[in-house]
C-alpha cells in the first residue's frame, strides 16, 4: 500500500505587522494549498484545524469549514495537543486517508497574535488566567512562556554542562539558514558579537533566543493517492508521538527525557535510521530547545556532546546535520509547528532556492507542546514507502 | 472592596483564584503561615500540586500537610523584560524553581526585590508575599549553598 502523501502546500505572507484575523489568514492558506495541489474545493472531503492555544478572540475552529466554503465533508476535527498539534494533525490526516475515512484532507493552522496597539508578547502575557498551577506561577511573575523556558534553559545548561555559547551557536546557525529564506522574518547576517549585544529577556535567553511571532497561516493537503502532474508529493513514511510522564518533584529531572520514543517510533515505521535523514526540522520556540531536542532525540552523529557539535557548525549551512534549514521559528517565523513542516516540504520539493540542501530526500519533522511534554514526529520522503 | 498592601512585583489582578480548586489547601495553610504540600493519601508519595492519582500505588486523593519551609534552587532566571502593565517593577526580577526539602518543586519569585545573583544550589527559606491579599510562596536567601545540588544529576 502506497504511503499517504502531502500533495499541496499553501501559506500566507508571514508578517510581524499587526492586523488581520486568523480566520481570514486560514482561508487564504487553504486557497493557496488547493491551487498548489491542483484541486477544486469539492475534491477535498476532510478538514483538520489547529489553532494557537493562546486566548484569541478569533481562534479558528471547525466553523472554518463553513467559512472557507468547503463542501460536504467526511472528516472534520479541531485538534489540540498544544504545540504538537500541527505535526500530529498531519499524522492524523495520513491515518484517516489510509483508513478510508476521507480521500483528501486539508490541514490548516492560523494565528494572529500581533494586534494593533499591542505586541505579541503582550498577547501572551495576558493569557493563562489566575487559577491552578498556572495562576500561582503568574502571580510569581511568570508571564507568557519565556520565563518558564528560561528556567528550563538554565536547568538544561547546568545539567548538560552547556554554556551561553551553545545558545549563541544555535541562534547564529538559525540566522545563517534564514538569510537564504525569503519568507524568514530575520534575514540580516548575525555573528556571535551581534548575538551577545542583543537584549536579554530572561536569563539565559536573549531576544535572539526566542521565536519570532507572526500573523500568518499555512495549510497542506494530505491525500491517499498523489495527484499526477502537479507538485512532487512528499510521502508520509513514519509517524510517532510521545507524552512522557514527568513529575514536578525530585529526584530526577522535571522537564527532560522521554521524547526519544516519538522519533524512534517514526523512524521505525519509516524503516530508516537516523543516518538516513537528510534534513531535520525541529520545533524551536527557543534556542535552548534546539539543544534539548538534539540531545533528547539522539540526533548528534556518533552521540557526541550537543554543545560541541553545534558550536562546530554541525547544524549550520554546510554542516553534517542540516537543522531548521529555513531559520526555524527563531529566525524564520513562529507558526507553531507549521514552520518545520513547511520547510521540510519546500526542501523535499527542491524549491528552497539559496538554502536548498543538495539531494534532500528524507526529512524528520517534529512538533513540541507544553514544557517539552508532548512530542509528535513525522518522517517525510520524496519516494513512496512500501 | 478591601485595600491590600501592594506587592513589589505584580498587579493585584494576578491574585490567584483558588476557592474550590485543587490548590485551595495551599492557600488555606498559607493563611496560617504554614507551607503545605500534597502527598498521596495512601502511601505518602509526593504529588504535583494538582495530581489526583498516585504513580506508585495508584491511590486516589491528595493529602495536604505542612512541610518544612525550606529548599534549594533547582533552576533560576532573572527576567529583564518588564514591559507588561501587570508588573509593578522596572528592574529585573528573579524567578526560581525551588525544590523543597519535601521533594516538591514550586516556581516562585523572591519575598523582596532582587538583591543578589541567584544560583542553582542556593538554599532558600520559603515565606509568603501577598498578591491582592492572597498569600503566594516566595523565596528568602539563607546564604547557604547545598553542595549536593550544585551539579545536577
């Protein structure tokens, strides 16, 4: 049985300017994905929707089916696994077409955190409420996600023996890739001096360690049988998830461990080894997370120290393991999991222009939710699996 | 509406709402000046603040009891971004993940504005700030460092 494939990709411009509604952005991305796939609306019979978990007045929902003028559907769901949603959604679509639930499924994510008169940071600061554990943390000054990830980063560096130079190397590498990506938000070349001169947000995280929020949307079409003569399909070869139980008490670590199962499940189902991955597209909300995930997923060749590998240019253009080849969410755009997926598809189609990785034919795409709590992975390839 | 003394860090609108929630015992004990944490009612395994079922014995229900108000810094940050109108300070402020001597890990800031550079392994005593009148755990330095906690496992 041929693997399901992603046969259409559509995106809006990724803008750091406020304005626009998520719903409208989603409609534009859907239109673009259908056009890219050479499909008419009535040829799609499934829609999966993912929205930002932040509180937004215009979160996209299953109402999008009606709003976007889609016809009678056989599959319609709004998924929610925090930041892992987008990648898991594509896996869900692949399983659905394989099971005969639908023939062609649109998967869409849209978000518009930047509003007139307020930064994306302000949108995140005001989310979370005042009850439960999150309410207790917010009363302690933990607004938005940066302070929490700063705690994770501080712990990760201490536990791994890493330093701020490791974070710097990730930020510089991401920017080097972004220079070649016309859709990236930050395309000015960056060196270590520029990194260290950037504003500190929450130690050890500087502004250049944090993802760049945008207003934007992306949609893909997953089909059981690729449409002939349009874009080269990207086959969904492997799927995996992991939701490790970790506890907020000692002994042991509270935030690390358990994610590797997701990658190993995906690789096993794809029938390829880590060494068979041409590109790796990680969910990188913060530079420290790239380090954590390379470590957690066991992606450093020969199992060497992550910091040393990254400082040596291992994940940068020309490195032995091309990672986040469009600049990731750090320097590209933060579209909560659509970023790694869009980049993988662009690379596998050979349409990545100046940043194209020669011969890229297999990709690992990962989604991440919560505080490294939810991992979802896809292995994509240019050749159909068996 | 009752007027409360202002907290040094956050606006009173961030006062935790706890009545009828899993965390209510934390605040009820705190009103008496006690730091309480949840344990498995069956086998006394430490629970997360909102945990219902025990990992070890599968017993259900949390039993909250007072614990020593002391611990060690497990992770630390100093937040420099203070632009939010929810904050009352313009100076960088600490956020610490404190591992209590009871093993529970709780994120808190400090009782007073930052006066020192916190490090992983620093010993702390836990007291309470008041945010909109609600007691919230907060760290106070003891000046000691726990040598066993400086190098994480």
